[in-house]
C-alpha cells in the first residue's frame, strides 16, 4: 500500500492529469513545442530520418492540419540530415500528411509530444487517403509517431511488441526514427502502426444492417469517457466484490466503426454483445464449457492479453487503451484482444504498485477507491475463479517462457534495441535535445531516480528478471536446463543463413528460423528455439 501522503499526492496528480487533458483538447503551441535546446543537428544516423515541413502551420490536438513529410531511409542503413549535400538518398515517403497531436497523459505530461498522422493524396485533410508502406511496414494510411519521454529507455513499446508478436493476430509494428520539424531536431521517435481496422491490421469486415453482416466486425476500446462511449452494466468491484462508490464505470469507445459512422442499429448490436459476454461471466454457471463465458470470448486471446499485461505490470492494463474486437458470427462469434501502449510499464510508474516486481496487476484496482481514476473491469478476477482458465494460463506461460519470453531471447531483444539507439549517436542527440537526467519526470517511481541512460537500461533488465522469476513461481514454471548444441558436422550441408540472407558460422550461433543450404542446391527452413 502507498504511504497516505504519497496516495494523496498521487490522487491530486491523477485529478490534475484528467483536468489538464480535458483543458488541452484543442491544445497547441505557437512554436509547435520546439525543444528548449533546439541547436542539436543530425548529420548522419543509422535510423530513418522523418522530416516534417509544417509550412508555418500550427499543429493542434483537436483537429488535423495538412503538412508535408519526407522520410529518408537508405539501403546501406546510413542516413544524412543534410539532404542538399546528399541529394541521392532513398526516399521512403515524400508527400502530404494530415497531422495532429495525440495522447492523454503522454501529451499533457511530456514536453516531447506524440503525433498522429494520416497519409493523404493532397493538401485537403478531408480528401482522398493515400495507402502506402512506411519503412517496410504493410500498406495503410494511418500511423503514429510515439514520443518516448517518460520512458527514458525509449525501448519499452518496441520491446513489448516484439516479445508478444507471436501470440496475437495483430501486434503493431514499429521503427525507431529521428524527427526533424521545420528544420529543428526533435529527437528519437517510434513510427508505429495503430490497432485499427485494415487489411494488414485488424482484418475486419464492415458491419451490415441485418443478419450475419450485422454481427461484425467491430472494434472497441476500454478507456476514458472523453469521447462518445457506452458504459458496462457492471461496475468495477473491490476484493470483496463490492462496487466502488466513485470512478467505477467501465467505458467502451467506438473505434471501428467510429461514432460518426456507426448506425444506431449497429451500436445497439455491439452493446448487447458486450452485455451478453459480461452477463455470462456474472452467471452462476460462468465456467461451464458449453453454456458459460467461452461462447463469448476467445480464451486464448484473453490469456495472452493477461500474460502480456501482467508481465509488463502495465499501469494502463485492462482499463485504458485496452482493445477488443469481434468478427461476424459466421467467422468467429467471440471477442478477441490486441495490445497497445507500454511506455509506463515494466517498472516505470509510481502509483498502484506499478514499480513492484511482485503482485498481480489485475488486483491493483482493489487497493483503494482513490489510486486509480479509471477502474479495471471485473472480467479478469472472475476468469481467475475458473480453475480450467488458471490451468490454461499456466500452460500458456510455459510456452511463453520457452519461446520469446525466455531470458536469452529477452536479453537478445534488449541488446538489439540498445545497439540500434547507441550505434550512431541517436540516444545522445535525443538527450542533448531533451536533457532530463536528474529530473523527476512523472510518473517515474520515486525510488528510481537514475541519472544515465545506461543505468535506466540496467534498471529495466533487473526489473524484468525479477518479474519473470515471480511469475514463474506463481504459475509453477520451472525452466529447463539448457542443453549444449551438439558439435556435429553434416557433410551434406554447405551453409546456414538467417531470414535476412546473412550467412551464419554455425547453428550454435542461431535462434529463430534458419535456412539450411545443402551441397546439392536444395534448402530447408528449420526453427532453433531460443
């Protein structure tokens, strides 16, 4: 439990955050939130460079403005900020975008502002969309520029998306980049896909007006009620099952179709679908495999959501930026989930026990009426009352730990992201522009005042190791003893390659998929477990 004084401070911060977010609905800055240290120059970098030319336009939060964007991403992996002296660089994108600020606390409490962009054909923000690939990510027209600020490591989102990618139908792809706006360097960002309907994202049909077509597809988000929503019929409850007196309503935002597009008939359908799912969880026979909740929610998808959020101890888990979607009944009548937003996860917040490496996060809403402005739906506590669900959760965790959540794979992923930001000075430029070390940037835990990037990465590694061990104990996972790779040479094998076509010295240096080239010219793809 938090000390009473810290609890009061946390409550005041949360109220201030909510009030500030509402007040800044149409927030803008005449200088587009130019960094105080605006003298940093990116001469060359191993990261793509995103140039945004506002043409003197002020960027707003409530509505989009048309600006130009150019992305440099050379095949050799080296990009140059001086495009006049280096005119032959590869242009990944050059055209119009519809741009606005995005985020809630990530906007109001960060000096470095995140952005939402749509690629468009002309300077008309309401004109034709321009579907395109960006930095190797599949075609779409809607993207975001995440601005790691409270996440001083700058890798939490990318790390969690990479670890969880095998377990969800869609997980956002991201690329680190460096952003220059109107000639001023703004630092390291992540250009990312968003959880939304699209052929290469949430592959959902447009809902119709009757029959099977009316049943899907729909995409909802559990979040604030600062836009059109409908509320759950069931409030959040404390550990004794008693409804909270305040801040207890669970709200669902309309994402696909959004509120401006969804019909009254479709709104009524998806609301009733949610109510049916929740009522099944509340029923006495909720755990019945035939008549209970399994008719209405995809158990594996909800387990994957739970394991991902619990591993990260994500402060927003379940209650904000929580995405659920439903296809047509003829395809799959059950709700599924996807993930988003880990910038204040993995030990990077100072309320609701988020810095701790023990404890279940789905229970954190029970601590107090005051420590979470928006509460967690009762779903997760109810699911944990089903012994079959718990058994499946344990089995799934064992799969996680044998694959992408193994210590070896997590270490390799962190090393790769650290090397990416450290290879050619990107992280130094970012913190030269945003000199935050030694300052208390909310919501960094009060006991975690690290003063260098290296110490932040060390803290992240240590926190993850401790969290893994706690979850292993709780879920009964015992790691297998690593077995040495047999040192045998197959005379029929000519070479080994990774999926990028790079030659490997041996199988002992490989993880993931490997291509074996035989002396007769044939090939075979195998998987080497991390």
